[in-house]
């Protein structure tokens, strides 16, 4: 299928992007930001959306940096998945994101898709929103009233729904830089490598003696947003992780997935336990 006709405007400034969204949002003339286009163009081609204007933000300078700023890793919205995958800074200071990157689509998709686009699109089966939740990160957005920061826990509101307003441009994401005590784990199950996951788990924790503290388990593909399994997090925290503690954490998994095109709810619940077992093992490995 071909998309419905639309106008195209390439903008070179954040202010202009916000102004253009203001002129068009909420009216019959609907506008959408275009970043990597790897999700947006597919929805246009399938006629799932038919905006009258695409505002191309790829020419806005300063949104493609990756930096460790005093213990916080900041990643610009226009950083491509492939750029993040190759980044030394992300490998060293945001190892959970580094582990997740190769699972996002295929190389061609990662060459164009952006981190900002993935977070803004908020697909419930996507890797990066779950990583942002597991790392307790935050998002910067600029809108008509200026810049604001939104905590990951307040950002993902529902199915493809975020705290971004119709005139907001996501400009960066931030996550705490890993320390020597940081432990991360990532696993997903997909029918073929590169497909959206049936279910996945992004996790972080702090090494604490022989056990773990501050465990954060963020599942994806099990609800309308990334889902943190709070009871299982508590069950894994404190004390050494032996088979008994792991079994208790799996039993405590408080997930309520629905059947979808990929798997039944019952299968997803079973697979959540399988992933938790794999990821718990990773969380116990010391950083190299
Ligand atoms: C075959 C295929 C397989 C894929 N597999 C996966 C996968 O396994 N895991 C995964 O996570 N993703 C997958 N993707 C999606 C890919 O990761 C996309 O790149 C990503 O979801 C969107 O990023 P984008 O830059 O392409 O955004 P676009 O497609 O340009 O935009 C997506 C949406 O976000 C909005 N948007 C974009 N940037 C901003 C911004 N800065 N501020 C506010 N709103 C913004 C757009 O207006 C649009 O509504 C797949 C895509 C394809 C085609």
C-alpha cells in the first residue's frame, strides 16, 4: 500500500519544530515528527495514520550526542540505534542499553531508527522503553512552554501513549552511569532474531555482598507499557541468590499479560519465569 498524500517540511531548529506542531496539532491538519521513519513510515504505508504534514527533525543540530556527564549518561534523541550499538560510552557506562541494542530489528533498521523515536513511539514490545524503566532514567522534552524533564516512571502512560504533549519534541534520554557495583541483565524471546519480542526482560541491580540490592525488573511484551515486577524485585533483593530465593522470585512474578498475536497469556507467564532465571544469572556476574 502507499501512504495517503502528505506535505513534508525539513526543519533545522527545535523552536521551528515546536511552532509547526502548534500550527497543526489538534486540527484536521495533523502533523507528525519524522525521525528515523522506521515505525512512522510503516504506519503511513499501512494507512494506520494519515498525517497531513511530516516535520523532519533530522536536520536539527545537537540532538545526536552521547556523553557521560558527571555520572549520568545523556543520549540525544537523534542518536541512531547503530551509533549507540558502536558507542564506547554506552558500552562502558550504560551496559544495559549496550546489551539491548543488537536485539532491535535488523541492521538496516538500526542504521536509521533513533533512540528518541523508539522512546517516543513507546511500543510495548520494544527494548529501549523497558531499559529506560529498568535504569530509572528520564526523558527531556521541549514544548511551547520550554524544556521539561519527565521520569521514566511517569513517561509511559498506555499503549503507544506517553507523557509527551502534541507539541513536544523529545530531545534526550538520561540514565545513571554504571558504577563498579552496577549489575545488569537482558534477555528476550523472539520467533526470529530481529522480530519484536514475544516477551523480554531488562534488569538492573546493585551488588551487595553475595546478593543484590535495588533490583529493577522491567518486562516488555506483557502489557500496554513496560511492566516492573515489584514483588519479584523485592524477593530477589537482599541476601545471597540461591535456588530457593530464585524460585520465590519467580513465584512472586506479578504480571498480567494478555493473549496477543505472538503467544497466549499463559505462555507469556511461563516465559517470564524462564527469562527471570536467565537474567538473575547475568545480574550475579561481576562487571568486566
Ligand atoms: C521490520 C522492523 C522491525 C523492528 N523491530 C524492532 C524491534 O525489535 N524492537 C524495537 O524496539 N523496534 C523495532 N523496530 C522499530 C525501530 O526501532 C524504530 O526505529 C523505532 O521504533 C522508532 O524510531 P524512529 O527514529 O524510526 O522513529 P519514527 O518512525 O520516525 O517515529 C516514530 C514515532 O515517534 C515520533 N517521534 C520520533 N522522534 C520523536 C521525537 N524526538 N520527539 C517526539 N516524537 C518523536 C514520531 O512522530 C512517530 O510518531 C522495528 C521496525 C521495523 C520496520
